[in-house]
């Protein structure tokens, strides 16, 4: 089965990115599939040692998206930044990045703008994973970085 970009988007966006803890999304070159594996529950595909770890949009504990969001809101008026920061202190940065209808702090327009940033990063990661898949096993890991 051919791996679609949509499959890669889902795997990368939801990837906890920590094999030792929550787990890691991987791509197996032998079976040409995306699978999930962890130290607690290793997948059978790990045995062939012919896989690579897919990148994670926001790996557990990395705070990559939070840091990017904090830099992003610096573009906004100071009073709006203060509101977002106050919200984040009370309810957390993860929720502050969400649309207000879901309990977050963002308006529809702000959410749409932030979504473009996140989608852009996700597109970059999908393209990097696609290059690695096409290059095949043994290709340089730097493609993903």
C-alpha cells in the first residue's frame, strides 16, 4: 500500500516521539507501512530493523509548539498578548493555543492564522519524511532533521 501524505500527516501530528515512554510512530521499509512502537509494547516490525522514526510535530515534553506560539503572539498588540499570557498562566499554554469554542483563548481569525503556521511546519515534516521514504533504507537521517 502506498503511504499517502494524509497518512503521514496523521502519524506525524499525533506522534508522541518518545520510544522509551509514550511511544514512537515509525515507517517500516520492508512492509511499507506506518506503525506504532514503544519500549513497553514493541511492534513486530521492529524485529527486522528496517525502519525509521517518523518526526513528531510536537514530541511529548518538547514544548516546540508552545515555544513557537509564544514567539508568534509577539506580533500581536501588547494588550492581546497580555490576555493570552494571563489565560496561559491559569489554564496552560497548550489550551491557550486552542480556539475559544473548545475552551481555548483564540478567536476564529487568530486560530486560522496560527493554524497556517502549524500546517506549514507539518508540511515541512511530511516532505522530509517523504524524502526519507523515497531514499530508502540506509539513507542519511539528516533528511528528517
